[in-house]
C-alpha cells in the first residue's frame, strides 16, 4: 500500500513538473508573439503615417522591453514558484549587478556636474574630441551631444571629458580662428602670393576683422619635394560660417593664383622620379 501511494505521489510530481515546463514554454511563446504583434502594428502604422515612423519604432522598442522584462519575470515566478530564500538570493544578485552597471552612469553624472562648473566648453562651441569634431548641442547630466560637420549626432559620456583631452575652438565666443594652408613652388613669387592671399582673406564676407589676420610662411616637404607653405590665420565672424569662410577663401585664392601665374608645387611620384633619373643615365 505504501509503495502504491509513493508511486502515485511520484506520478503526480512528474505531471506537475511537466505542467510547469509546458506552461513556461507556452508563456514564452506568448511573449514572443506579443512582441512580434507590436512590431507588425508599428509597421502598419508607419505605412499610414510615414512621418511618424521613428516615433512608432521608439514606442515598440519600449513596449518590447517591458514585455520581456516584466512579462518574463512574472512568467518565471508563476511557473516555477520559487521559495522565498531563492527570491531573496536573486534579488541580492540583481542589486549587485545593477550597482556594478550603474558605476559608469554615476561617474558620468559626477562628471556632468564638473563640466557645469568647470566649463571647459559651452553649448555652441566647436570642439575637437579624439577623432570627432563638431558643435556642442547640449550638455546633459549623463552625456554631451555633439553634431559633426556632416550633420551626425554623436553622444559622448561625460566621464570621457574628465580623463581625455578636449580642444575648444572658440571657448564661448562667436568668432573663431580658421587656419587655411596653401602650397606654392619654391621658385614662385612669394611676396605676390602673400599679398594676394592676405587681400583675399580680408575681403571675404565671413572674416572678422576686429582680430588680426596673419600669413605664416614655412618650408615643407611635399611629395618628396620641397615647397613653400602659406598658412592663413583669420577669424570667422560666427562659428557656423566656418566652412563657408574656408570655401570662399580657398576658391578665390585658387583663381587669383592662377590669374597671377603663381606656381604651385609639381608633385612627382618618387618611383617615377627615380625611373626618370635612371633613364637619363642610360641615355648618357
């Protein structure tokens, strides 16, 4: 009799565990179906309202996150019915994991307050950070949003600005120095080239003449050849016209150099030059 009772209890436990597994599988299928349904509804709504497509995608992402996190947690609790001790252990582990994951977030929040008071740059500044150059659009508690000259929005955690080097082009001012290099041949008329470059810069409609315009000359190696490098240093009246100023000066300088026969460096491939020298020796 006892053996029969034990057998019945064991069979009941097996059926109960099988029911739990089946319930868990069905629940997971329902979660996946619900997430897919939200996605299909968003796609259908995007077809009717194309201008709101990104909004629908953001809503679906939030809904799917809630479905998987809260629905999955509820499903596991109902299907497995874990003991109180297990729940406490899982809660403690989750708290530790969340604390570790929030370490960088807390560091960014502290760095955001530091940026607010230290002010290494302001909103609207043109800054160079690592390989990214652009205009600061916003300074938040967690991150800084920067728009590049290609109109890409870059989000950088605040903590990066505390440990890395950042360069501000205008430091809160509207005007900013723009450096424009030009190259001419060694035997070109240097004085004429400097005068033409200076006149072109100061007559640009984007130049800020309240600050000085300088033309710096240097001798450089360009393509295995020596050349003269003319560097125009001038201030643009508003940072938003930086590339307009550069385009205006470069296009006009190219025209006046051509009109006044200012020789540009002749770039010859090094291998071609050696081949030409070898051919000359062979002919001799």
